[in-house]
């Protein structure tokens, strides 16, 4: 195997692939990535830890074809430090040894037999769907922060994706808060499909997805793949039943608060400077045309903030975890709706309605320990 | 500056056994062994009187083995409420001398007597008075250690048991510590001791030959404090907050258990006990640990730090079950224990979206109040009945 390649192209690709390679405590070969030189297609890089796999094609001047598995992190680190723009890459396919060469540097790297490296699963097509990459990235970012990190309930450590007719929905929850988003599909999907995509995959996708272009999504019972910009991400799906999210989204409200996200965000941020020293609780209280945000910590002191609002309905108060509110405010813009039913009912945050799009975020309140229920 | 000898460690001598001998004069001068409740030979010794210790019986030894060593001994199940009652009186004596009392267990405490000398005399005098007061008021004998820090005070109280009073002055530290077995050091248990024995280290003097880096390599973070301890240095304060750090319960089975279903039933029962105590303290906890001892006395422990704080039976059961599954059980099990730590005061209740949890909270509180009113066996889970059946079969 012999080829010349642009350092920047190779490094960028390695930087993507390395995220799918195993990091530790596993078969050594899984810490590697597979590199294949093909005169017609270019250089193919692929990494997988069996949970997630990423592959990528990049151009190169290929003199001799071949394939080899090389340790991913080391290769990435070496390429990053090389000073030349062009790198020459040669591999001894008998000894599984590669030589990385540029003007003043010459590295020999020991690798593995490519035939022992796992293939990526073939997600052949029960369901195929296309979506603008920017849109997919946006809906992922709108829900991904609600994923649970509690490994004892695996289904909550991923995002539920429901594809049905003209709509795609995404839901994530950690039992105490829930994010739900719904968008239109570009093409009508006949079959209903719901799958749970692991949190790690979702976070990788969010980093990799470009603003422009289209993503091809393929799903079968066990795997999902995302294809964009010569990159393919394949992931195992989480098995199990996602909790019934439809049941917990309230269909009524007693009051609606309309507020500018920026005002609310900075007020809650300031109040949480006090709250985070204790249990991170902020108390919200609507008083006609303003929302009062208070927090208290027995050691540090207390905070009082006021934000101008429009109120439809009666006044309310509710106590919530400040971080749950700040998480959602990070992904919202402009004016937002806060819908209330009571101090022990879900607190609902919505975008000011946009046609064909729907975003709902629920926070369960905190029942104050030393007060009677209302 | 010279260390002032302000730290006193008081340790009651053979506490449970002595209380029995106190309440029942016929037991005095006899080998009395307090151990596992109603479990015949399967429990372990919790306290042996000094008469019994002469036969080699010591705490944590299986009752069956104790009976071999000391067949004529008097074996009693223990009366914990009585021990608690006297313990309160003993601690009240400590508080006559200083408010700075750190409770280590039911029969053991550290006292910081700094600033009490004008009122009560020097540290030796205070130690003598404590011994006298405890004997007069409660009728029990204790051993007292006086030194400049907690580690040395605890070593001191152990040097001349029973009825001891030992003062470790700064100039004697080396002579006293060097010949002691490494097992006297808190944190060095049987297993660590064995490891050190393998590299020829039996005494503190020999342990001192390891430098700081070597100790850190062997013991991790604790290496540094160990390095200081064996040189007689200990910066820990006597902390007055007698906060509970963990709550746990364990159960030695009447018969070794191999059936995993039955094991889970015992686990559930323990989870109920632990969480009930937890709720009583109004704590929530984020660390769960279990221990399992097989019939060859091999002990395995597992612990996990959760992302959430829990206090419900079902949550503890769920997490401890995962820990249990993680243990590769090959032999029949004789003991299982479960516990929680990492406490936070339960002031505010984060409600859950999927309201099984909210119902569970009410459910647990209802069960607790029934048990408070009508006793521990007044209400139980259906799974517990299965366990009862199983036992009756055998």
C-alpha cells in the first residue's frame, strides 16, 4: 500500500473516526482503525467499538492499493504533529506495519491484520428517510441534554426517535424532566418505527453534522445509520420500552406566562449562583406582570430577581431545579411560553408556536420538604 | 512546640458481655459470649468476656468455632436496647468533662479535653476520673488512652486492656509504635496485612522502612496518611457532629443459600430494613453497597455511587440487585449485607414524571407508619411470605 495524502484532510478524518474507536479495556484491535486505499474511491477510514461505527472517504494520490489496521489515537497524534502539508504513507501488508513519511520525519507504526477487524453492520433498508442535516442537528440538540446518565435504566440513556407518516419525533427524559420535539419529514413514511438511539451516538452526531446538506437515515431493528458528507455513522440501538411520554404531557393549563428568553435566562443564571451551593432549587412566583425568581442557601445567602412577563390566567408559584430550566433556555430563542397547572404538576416550556413544528419541555417540580402540600 | 496530650480515647471493656455480667451476677467470672441472634452455630461472636477470650474466642469469630474452643461458655443472643440504654449513661459521663465528644460506636468515644484542665485537672487526672465515674455510675470498666492525637489515643487505650490507662507522651511514640503489629493500624485489615506479611512486613517498625512513594503505590491515596500515622502524626480533629455516615444491615442465613431467588428475597428484606432506618433519619443516600460471604468465609463487596439520591425500598433493591448480579457467585452464600452511604438531608422532594415514583414514596411512608405503630412484622411484602415457606420446608 502506498499513497500521498494531504495532511489536513487526513487529520480531520482521523479526528472524526477516533471517536468511534474503543478507548480502553477491550480487544486491542478495537483501539485501531481500518485504513483502505482504493484507486477508484480514495482512502477509506473506518473505526468501531461495536456500539458505534464511523466511516469516511477522503481523496489521495494512490499508487498501490491495500488495507491495514492501525492504532487510532497514536496515528492521529502523529499526523497532527507532522510539519509538512503532504504525507507519504506506505504499508507492509505482510508484517502489518505502516510507514508515515514526510520531509524530516519518518515513523514506523505497528498495526493489525485487517481481516480480524469487525465489519460495520449492513443496515439494509426496511426504512429509509432523508432530512436536512441542519434540521437533524437542531432537533438532536433540542432534546439531547435531557438524556439520563443512570445506567440502571438503559432506555433513558438514549433518545427515542419515532418516525411515522409525515412526522419525526424525538424524546429524551431522565424521569424528572422531558424534552419533546416534532418535525415534518421530507417524504412520507408508510411504516411506524420507534427506536432508541444511544446517548453517545447522539452526541457524536451533534458534533459531526454539518449545517448544510442532507442526511440519509436508514433504520432496521438493531441498527441505525446516518450518511452525510462522505461520512457514515452506524450505531447499535438500545433495546427496551421507552416510558409512555404522551401520557405525561399535560393537555391543559391554568396559566400561561409569556416571557423573553434572554431576560429569564440571565435572571435564573444569577439566582442559581446562590442556589447551586445548596440543592440548586429556584422558586418561581408570578405576580401579574412580573415573574419573581428567588433562591436561598443557608450558608451563603439569598437572591431575588424580577422579570417582566405577560400573564394569562391566575398567579402561581413553583419550585424547580435551576439546572433543568437553564438547560432548555440554552436551546430556545425569542419569546417563550411557560405553562402552569399547579405547584406539584409539570411545569411546561414551549416555543412560541411555529407552524408544523412542536417543542415541549417538562420539568417536574420539587415538593418543598418543610411545607404542606398545596 | 510540644504536643499537648489533649485527646482521650475511651473504650468499654468487653462491653456487651460486661453488661450481661452486670445485670446477672451469676455470669460474673464466667466465659460469656454474645453472638448472632437465635441462629445457633451460624452467627458470629459480637463480644466475648475476658474469661472467654482466654480460650481464644474473639469477636467476629463464627459461633460454631467459638463453641469448639470454649464449649462450656454461656452463649447469649444480646439485648441491644439495654446496651443502648447504658451507653447513653456512659456518654453522659463523658459530657460532664467536655462537650467535645465524638461517638465512634455504642461503647467507644474520643474526647478532646483541651481547655478543660483548670476545671478538671491534667489529662491524666481527667482520665482517672472518667474511669471512676463510669464505674460508679454504670458499674462497668473501661480502658482509656491519652495522647496528642486520635490515632495515638486509640493505640494507648488498647495497650493495657482491660481496665487500662495508658498515656503516650511524645518522647515515647517511637518506642511504643515500633513493636506493634501492623494490624493495629486503622485501615489495615486481614487481607492487607497478609499482603504486607508476604513482603516481610509484620510490625510498624518494618512498615516504616517503606518511603512515602512506596506507601502511596501500595495504598493509593491513604498511603500519605498512613505514612504520617506510623510516625505518630494524625491531624484528624475530634468532631462533635456525631453524624451517621452509613446505614447497613446484614443477615447470616439459617442455612447456606444457593438459590438466587431466595437470595433476592433476603436482599429485599434487608433493603426494607435499611431504607426504613434511612427514612427515619430523614436522609437520602447516593451510595449503595453490598457484601456477600460464601460458605468458605470469602467476603466480596461491591459499591456504586448513583446519579440520584434514594430512600425507597424499591430503589435500593433495584441497585443492590445489580451489584449482586455483578458478583460471580459460585459457592453457597452464608451472609448477605446491604447498606447506603453518601447522605444528604431530605428536605425537598424532586417529583418524578412517571408517577410510579410518587406513589412509591407515599407507599413507603405508609408502610413505615404501620410498622412504627404495630411492630416490624405487622405488614410485609408477599415475597417475604415465600421466603418463610422456603425456610419451613427446610
